[in-house]
C-alpha cells in the first residue's frame, strides 16, 4: 500500500512537471506594445523555471548576505530625479547563473577587505517603458523595442566599497552619462583608473561583460535573448523566494 501511494505521488508530480514544461514551451509570452515578448504572469515565469532552473530569479541577499544595496531608482537620487520603483524597495534579483557569479565576485573582494554595492539589478519592463516615454534617447535609457538586460535579470549596476562602507574612487558618480564614464576615458586620477580596472577585471574574471559607456554596468552573456524580458513586480518575485532559515 505504501509503495502504491509513493508511485501515485511520483506519477502526479511527474505529470505536473510535464504540464509546466509543456506550458512554458507551448505558450509564448505576450508581446508588449513595443513588440517584444514579455513575461507578465507569475505562472508563466514559474513554468520557465521548471523547464530550466537557470531562469530562476534569485534575491541577491539570499545568496550574498553581506552585499550592500543602494537601489537608486527606489529613491529620487538618480538622473530622472524621481522614484521609478516603489518607495523604499530594498531587495533586488538576478538570474541564477548571474547571481552565483556575483557571489564569487563578492567572495574575492571580501578577501581583499572590500565588497560590492548594488545600485540596480532587475528592472520590471514597465519601468523601462516609463523611462523611454519620459526621455526617448538611447544614450540614457533602453529602447523598449529591444528591452534591457535589467528586464531580463542579467544586468547589474554596481561599485566597490571598503569594509567600512566607503566607496572606492571611481571615474564618475552613478548615472553620469558624460564621456568620463566610458571605459576608454583615461584623463582621470590614478586611483580612479585603478579602481575602475579592479572592478572590470574581477567582473570579467567571473563571466560578466562590461558596457563600454558606463563603468558601473555589467551583464551576464545572453547573445540570443535566451532570458525573456519580464514585467513581474518586486513584491511578487519576493513572495516566490523562500524565507531564509535562521
């Protein structure tokens, strides 16, 4: 009898898993008004994760407890001078492989008496639409016809800090869109050049790619848009993440 119940349980789970995998493969995300596929429903996101665990969105502090957040778009301390995320949002996400690689970056920096501060990571697609409708300039914001690495959970804006929380000197402040923020810009103090190179070298060591015009912006490789753009709220994603056991 026990064996029969176990078999029924396994059969039921297998059927559910098969349904979710088929659901993720058969149903394409709806197109946004700008014409790209965007996952907006939690059930569709969960189905893609069942099909491929690498698509899981990980809350960064659940994997890297001592990472520091300063999520600028949850404040008015950004180039838009307004809150673009819900006020006081204090959690953010990346896809599983990117989050694991970031944990390795943090580990190595910790060994040097330093660590990471995160300015931005996952960004719901609807926020990218708002950016575009306010600015409409690809020098400053992503075109929603293409979507952003932030929408796909593979981009991160960050800097390096000392253990006491003080930021290392970098070429510019975050969200500076002058030539000074470019990786190729060299007319800078020696310390700023060395610190930019430190961040670049360690991020690239663990698989990230730099964005030429923004020293703070790095992305996990995604040449064929394997990771879909998403428009699921921070709160809905947080509700999917199990609470850490104390």
